[in-house]
C-alpha cells in the first residue's frame, strides 16, 4: 500500500501525542486533585465502599468524548487546517493516528493515570486514617468492558470531530439526542400502525390479549425467539458494525476536507 | 507531460455556482522561480491551493510532479512545501519543531536549516509563539527551503518582512532555485521580487492572461522615459513618474530595455486583448 507507511504513522502519532501536552498536564493535575480530594473526604465520612470505578467511569467516557471531539479541531482553524492537510502523510495515516490517540491511547493513558492517582489517594487515606477504600483494579472485567464500550462509542464523537467546525462535542450530543427522538417517534408510529386495532383512546391496550397469550404459552413461544434474534442483531451492530462504520465515515470526510 | 512539473488542463473551479476558473490551462516546468501576479480576488491563492490539494477542481485535470494533488498522496506531500499568507506556527521551540516535523520530509537538510536561520538572524531556544510575525515567517521559510521539496509554493512571502529580511529572502531564494525544483511565488509586492521571479504569470478574472519569461518581455516590449505624455496606437501604457512619463510600446527597434514588474503588470492588465498578439501564445515559448 503506497499510501501507508508505518514510519509516517509513527511520526504523526508522535506529533499528535505531543500536541497540547500542556493542556493535558493541566487537566491531569485537576482530575488528580479532584480524585484525591473526593477519596479523602469520603474516607473521612467512613464511606468505604468502592468509589474508584464510579470516579473512573466519567473520566473515561466524558473526558474521552471531549478529547475525541477536539481531535480534528485543527482542521478548521485558520492556518492550522492548511498546515495539517499539507503535512506529509496520507489521509489514512492521519485518520489512524487520531483514532489511535483518542481511542486506545486515551483509554490506556487514562487507565494508567487513574490507577496511579487512585493508588496515591488511597495511600494518603491509609497514612491519615489508617484505612481507605479498596484499590482501583484496572484489570477487572467491569473496567475492561467499560474500556471496550468506550472504544466503540467514541467513534461517534470522532465523526462529530471531523464533521463539525466548532463545538463538536455539544453538536454531536445534540445530534445523538435528535437521533434518539427521531428513533422513538419512528418506533411509536410503527407500533401505532401495527397495533392500532388495540387502541383504547390515545393508548394501545394490549393487556387482555397478552394475558390470553401468556396463559396459553403462545406469547413465550412467539416473542422469545424474536427478542433473542433482535438482541443478537443489536449486539452484532454495536460491537461489529457501529465503530467501523463511524471510522469509515470519518476517514472519507477527512479525505474530502478542503481548506 | 512529464512527471516533473505541473500541468493543469481545462480546470474549472469555483466557491459558488459562479466559477472562479473556467477551462484554465497552465504548464510549469522544473528549474524555474515563477512569479504569480494578479489583482485581489484574481484567484492566486486558490490556484496555489488547487496545486497542493487543499482545494479540488470541479472539472479538468491537475497533475503535480506526476500525481494528482486532489488525493493528497503522502509521496506528493513529501515533495511540496506550502507557506500560506495566514500560516500556523505552533507554540513549541524551534528545536522541537525541527524534531517533530523535519522527519516528514525525507530530503530535509538540517545543516542548511541552521544556516538559513543564521542568515535570517533567528536564534534558537525560543518558542515560535514568542517570535514576531516576520520572525515566524522567516523561520517557516527557512524550514521550507531546508525541506528541499521539489515544489515550493509561497503566498505573499515578503509580507511582514523587514527591509533587511526581504533582501536576505531574495538571496536565499535565488540560491534555492535548483534544476529539479519549481518555486511558485504569489505576490502583490512586485518590487520585492524584482530580478528574482522569472517567468512571470499574470492571472486576471480567473484566467492566465500572461505567461512569459523576462527575455521575451525585453524582446517584445520597449520601456522608455519620455518628457511629454505620448498618445497613439503604438503606446501600450504610460505612467506619470518623476521626471516624465514611463512609456511602454511594442519593441520594434530591437533595443533591450528593462521593464519593472509593476509596469509590466499594469501594461498587461491594461492591454488584455492586445498583449496576446505581441507575445507568442501563452505557455508555448516556455523555457
């Protein structure tokens, strides 16, 4: 592949990781301070349950989505867009670099950072109070699942980042809400069309029908395979298709971007 | 053509439904420092952007060093350095800039870069964001020259440079003109480019109305200073100046006179239709 070189990808990764390192350090200091403060205060109140997953979760998702939304910001800034687009590297290499930095890079970086900060916080707790919360374990199934879900869902924000000139994070969220509302309306209208014979005033009253089916076991036999099929399709779409589709859209958009 | 220059054929491009360029043809060959002149809004910057793949043509073809810039292939970008009028200089030290960006250009020459920086009187250890506008521009020019790219696109390169820097810029660029390189300079500051750019390309209302080497200009045009403002068909352009009138006529005597770029530009713009008859068809007499 003439338009892909590991060397150039490495150079782009180095550049993307080093870009804005000051802001990253400031954000890390602020988050680190907040985590230590919350950890110490909750230990003071003797709330010694597991708090670290609850703290890491927003850092991973909200922080990651914001970082992802900012990743292609330079594309639309005066002067910077020209600089970035003429930097020797193919669109594929540039896209892969941003993807790796904001997905795996951010997930692993935040995991490493949070493990260190939470360990420090718990160390402080134990020095001050002689006790503390359970240490944050980055290798639990729950944490690894969260990281995997992040890698999939951040792809949507990558599309937003390359599409929107300004306020990509807010606009992506608004579009997701809009998508949710449209989907709800479509489902509601479809349900109304299918079940309108069971309408009781403005609502659909399926209870008598369902009870009858339930008693006969017909409901179980009909609906369970359907529901399982639906869940299977939804899982395949989420784990297998959602992120790649978003990546392809982002890459094509980057390739088509003019400055 | 040739995988060695720029060939634009029947190119159409516009920002709105009204096209800026319609069926534009242009051929540029290696080994020249081209000057791209034109009025505001003539399309000079758009042309540079089309050449380096920042804008895509709506029709026609554009081939740069044997590749289509539209796809921004990495191998082509490694050979193009574009310094726009509104440039970007990140808030990092000059040393870090070199570390981060020089490896993108396989033929980058670090010794030459240091030499250019010295000639521009730029010292290291400072962040680029702490440089003045002119210093940033000089830094990026030095970097661009050191990349040894085969295509150097400079948009208004002397804007913001002080007088000594303009002179240094001319010297460096004259040295940088190599046989396997095209330097294309878009500028309004024609006086800064005197004796540097050759051939001259004049873009007007989205069309190349003039593309000639300076020897052709000297051969075809006669420039003189006259006390009385002349009139008549033989006069192409007159301009009142200190001590009389600069008068441009068709060169029938064969005498060699030197037209400055400003006079040449004004002559061409004032004689869009006649100038084509005086010179050989655009691009055919290219050196």
